C-alpha cells in the first residue's frame, strides 16, 4: 500500500467509493485529498484501495 501514497486512488467501503490522492495510511485510518476536501476513512471500514485507472 505504501507505493500508492501520492497517487490517485479509489478507496472502497460498503457505503461509498472515494476517489482522491492518497496522503497517509495510518494504523487506524486512511487519509485522501479529494476534489471536495479531505476524507478520513477508518481502516476497519475499507474493502479495498486501488490505483484509479485512467479514463
């Protein structure tokens, strides 16, 4: 996962799909910077993190 820091990623949870630049992966949460601002997602809610494919 460390190799994805600084890249545009998709973070999937049961409730939502977040897209933005991966800033930090902590012990308890992941932080991404999206177009609408900062998003903090708890690790225990994440189904996947993957690099966003180009459109």
